[in-house]
C-alpha cells in the first residue's frame, strides 16, 4: 500500500478543527515513536524511516520507504503489529539494538484524528501537537499503486479547501533533531583565515565536512541542501557570497536580494555549524587574474544567454572548494547546467570531494523555488507556472513514447505561449553535456523564460522521473 500524505505547519489549530466540522472525529490519542537508523545504510540519506510506535498500550513496527514526489510525502509503508505494553516495546527495542540499529530519538505527540470519505477514498486529517516541535495538520489517504495519482490530486485539492498552505516535508523526528541541534549558534566566518582555523578544528575531531555554496536569500530549496548535508556530515559549512564574476554587466548583481539576518536565522534553525560570508575583495583580491574555463558547455543555453556566467561559477566554486576543502558538497538539480559544470570541474581537477545533487524543491503549483521569485508581481507569479507545466507536458509526451526532440520542444513552446511570458529556450538535452541527447541515453528537458525583467530557469529529467 502507499501512504499519500501531506503535512502543514498549523498557526490556528482551533480554526482548522472548525473547518473539519462535517468530518467524524475519533478518540484522541497519544503516540510515542522510537526511531532507529540502520547499521548498513543511513536512513537520513536514503529517506527511509523505521520505528516502534506505541499508541497507548498498542505497539506496531513501521517501515517507510523514500518519498515518491516533491509535492507530498507519499511513500511505501509497511506496518506490523507486535505485542502490547511498554515491556514488549522495550524488548523489541533491545532486539533492534542487538542487530545494530541505532536509536535516533523519540517523538511524542497528541493526535486528534478526523475522517471522511470522498471520491471513493477514505481520508484522514490529523491535528498533531508534537512535544518540543509544534502543531501540525496532516492529510492522508492509504491506497494501492493504481489510484496513487488520483489520491495525490485529491489531497492537494483538500489542502487548498482547508486553507493549509505552509507545507512541511520534514518528518517530526528530523524537526525534533534539528531543533535540538539548532540551539547552538553557527560560527560566523568572515574571512579565509577564520574559515581555515574552523575547518582545522573539525579535521582534528575527524569530522566529515559538508559544504553548501549559496548566494544567500535562502529558501526551502537551500534548506533541502543543508538538511541533506546535515544528514550525511558531522560539520556543515554554508557559504553566502553573491559572486560578481558570474553576473553579466546588465544583470541583477547589485539588486540581487541580500537577506543576511534571515539567512543566519535559517542556518541556525537547521543546525549549520559554520557560515562563511566573505567580502568580494577577500575572494577576488587586487591583481586576481586566474579563471577556470569550463569548455563548450559554458557556451550553450545559460552560457549563450549569459556569456561568462559559467566561467564565473566554475572559478568561484573552485576557489571556495580550495578554501573549505570539504569532504562532500551539495548542489541543487534546479540549476542543472551548473550541476554539469561543477561535476565536470570536480572530475577534471581530481578534487577529492563527494558531489551530491539534491532534487528541486517546488511550490505546490510546481514553480521551482528561487531567490528571484520574490521579484515577480502577482501576474508574473501566476504566469511563472508555465515553466513547470511545459516541462510536465514534455514528460507526459516522453512517457507516451515521444522521442523526437523537435516535437518535445514544440510541446513545451506551445505551453509557454502566454501573454507576458518571453521564452528564451525550451529544449531536450543530455544532462552531462547539454548537447543533443543520444538515443537510449538520459534526457533532460530544460526551459528558461522572462517574466518582465525576471528570468527564471527550470528542468525535469525525462528518463527517470
Ligand atoms: P543560489 O543561492 O541560487 O546560488 O543557489 C545555491 C544552491 O541552491 C544551488 O546549488 C542551487 O541549485 C540550489 N537551489 C536553488 N534553488 C533550489 C530549489 N528550488 N531546489 C533545490 N535546490 C535549489
């Protein structure tokens, strides 16, 4: 069975309960969930979960597989009853620990559960008050594979009807762990000397160092990178640097959003260990002349429209790698051509860095989160959904067997014919070279468009998603 589920932070639990007036309410209950990590893999990394749940006197063991999509928390779930009572739960815990499973934390919550049926589905809404975390609403349908898309659409419609907007994809256990980690202030690192001293301390403690380069104006997309780094590393460093060399003369370097205080707060809440915020002349001191040339990929698509952009990106990324010397680095699939350039840079320069690409985080209507979305006025914001619609249309054609890049391009272009939208490109490419895809190889749909003076880009892999 599949659990189709969404979760939202709840500012007004009483108001939400009032909107569920027509639903049946079950008896309230108190759950205690003991989570474990596996001996052979890291569940935080594989997005799996394993727990003993105690509902009053009743115990069950639950396994949850990785999430299927980015808009809901839908995943495979297997839940099996074990014996009743706290001693039985303790015996199973001892058994898992013997087998090498490590207890990671205990989530305790009070649940109000409401049910209703609609369109042939049984729907459950819960109001969870989680100790030490906060109050959340969950919507859930358990269904079989064949009805998953219909169940997912229904859940998203219901969320809209019930006024749920603040989507929360993190599990209660990760929220709890982050909260306990986030009581520590991240170390503020303003120059390379301070950074190196901090990194040397981490190395002495044999910590695995994860690095997330950003230009600030942080949002949930950046948070996903940081969370992944936190899950895989012992020490996470985030850089915030609006890199002048990747902006063209007529681009938005000076007006690029700078929100350092809010960025620091987000980093603190995620348990970031160090924030590196160098000044421009710390990165590019007087006399700086050495640049990285990323080759032909830097001259197509984003590189053609923004000459010099990837030279600036590759240069600053290599410099930041040299300064931080991380074990692993985290980049967003959102910037697919940047992923290709940085992946190549790491291979070509034999950099001993694990390169982790994190899936794109989107708004509910599919718009990829971007620091530039804040430039959009309401009409442009609504028009901006054409990007994901066009990519999804290409993916639907691909799934139906269409392989002709010209026809896939035409499908995307058709979707983007909207007043106020100026399409820069819509194409299907090989994700490594950004040249035409080879037959039978991987294929990535890429798109860029302007909404007034704001340019947005997006992409969707056709071969795997
Ligand atoms: P930026 O601050 O725009 O340079 O982005 C810093 C990193 O965050 C890059 O690796 C981006 O690809 C990544 N990123 C930006 N937006 C998103 C998103 N919506 N989902 C996932 N990663 C993102």
